[in-house]
C-alpha cells in the first residue's frame, strides 16, 4: 500500500472515530440550554392524560377543527384565538381563566390541537367561505407570512394593526358588529402572554367577555392556539401538550 493510501486510510478512520465520539457526546449534552427539547420534538399527550376532573367538567372535543362543528350559520360568528393559551395541569388555573365568561350563556370544552404553533390554529379554525368576512391581528402582516396565507383561508378583508393592544382590536370588532351590514364571520388572533402569564390572559378574556355581552346575538368561540412554548421547560411542562381551552358564548 502506497504511503498516500495509508495516510488517507488513517484520516478516514480518525474521521469515523471522531464522528462516533461526537454523536456520543451530543447525546449526553442538553444543547438547547434552559429550554429543554424544542416544542416540536416533545411527545404528544393523548386524551387519557387528561385528569378525571377535566374529563368530568368539560366537553372533550377531538382533533376536528372547531369551525366544522361550532359555526352557527344562523348568526354572525366571531372566532377568537388566544395565542399561547393552553390547558394547565392544575385544573384550578383554567377554572379561574374561564370564570370571566360565567355571566354569559356559555359552554366550556377542551380541544385537541394537532400542532403547537399559531399558524396551524389559524389554518384549522379560520378557513371559511363566507361572502363577507374579516380577519384581525394586532401585529405586522409579515409575521409568519400572514399576508400570504390569510387570503387563502377565504378572507376578503384583513386588518393588521402593528403593536396595537387588545383593547384597540376589540373596539374595532365592536364597531364592525355595530355596522348594519357587518361581516358574517370575524376572526381575530389575540396576543396575551407567550409565557403563560394568566393575569394577562384573564385581562384579555375579561375584555372579550365585555364585548360578547354587548352583542348577545353574536356567536363567540374563544379558544387557545397552543400551550406556551416560548418559555422554559418548567412552565411548558405545566400544561397538557396539544390541548387548548374553548369557550362557546351566546
């Protein structure tokens, strides 16, 4: 064997050894740091993981999009997604969240969300073929390329209000619903807390409850997009994976 062949063989063996060693080291290390595994690599949690309290207190709705079963064609429908509102392991936390709606005609449910990202929830819940509709978002239209896929969901009109608070959007929806010829379908992706701050979530839910009280003839469906994922594992793991709360109002 020539000298250059021996050198190439040795280099190849060193490369193989280094690769195996690196794979072993990487397997022992937490390269994600304080955030644990990425949310999309976390295992799914199925219905039997829900506590007896959850199963006994809430309607359990499967993976079928809620628009398929909850749209009321006899009414104007307002579908609202609360970003990063998930089902906590502690049932008392969710009960306090939903308490904001108890003075309204209501039904509460838990819905299985197939993916833990907001654009999936928007694709699943906001797709429609109403002749008049409007989508609202208190952020930039370029975020997650909403300017591209929102029209594909059937929306003829979109309102993007960069860095507007929820109160601004709620006032816009209020004005829209007061119009004599208002849209049949109104969709809003609301932002409350990306890390599961329930004081912020309840503030948003309280504002929505006040809006629903002003429009008792309108069907409101309020649901979470997914559990908090832009947070540490301790917070993220305090929620049921792939389950979100649902409030059907009026």
